[in-house]
C-alpha cells in the first residue's frame, strides 16, 4: 500500500476486514478489472484486490492456526471437528481440492474430513 492510503480514515476502518479476507489494498489508480474500488464522499480512496479462491482457503487455514495458537494438526479431535464446521460455513469445501487441503492441514485423511462433515 502506497501513497498514504493507510492514513485515510475509511481505509483504516476497512483494513481489518480486508486483512481477514486475505485481500490487498491498492491505490485506486492501480485498480484492475476485478478489483473493488472504494469511494468515500465521492472520492475514490482505495481499491481492494480480492484473493484467488485457493489463496483464500490457505489464508483461512492460517488464520485458524493463529486463533488456536498451534498447528491445526495438533488440535484434539473435537476441536478439529469444530474447525471443519467453521470451514464448511466459510465455503472451504466448494473450492477445488478443498477437502484434500483441509485434511492435510488437520493431519487427517479425506475420509476423516468427510466423517466430520457428516456428523453435523
């Protein structure tokens, strides 16, 4: 982020949301076709570059690791089941190879992830 974007109060307000999505804030003049330009009081103040879906899943997994304070593979079974529920709500399994990616992060098999999903 350049050009003092972080100093604008609107950009500062949306930055936690942008970070949580794994997106990037760029100057509005650098916006590309898929970027979302944010306007404040009639002025374009920033653009949000959304991540690719596969990058979003990696970002969500990394965020869950930070929240739990340890690698997801080290969580107990009940907590892993909870993580799978959260991931399902966030659409993780609509991404190609989502089950495989989650299984790898949790240190379990695909079959186990499907079992966790079916328990709901």
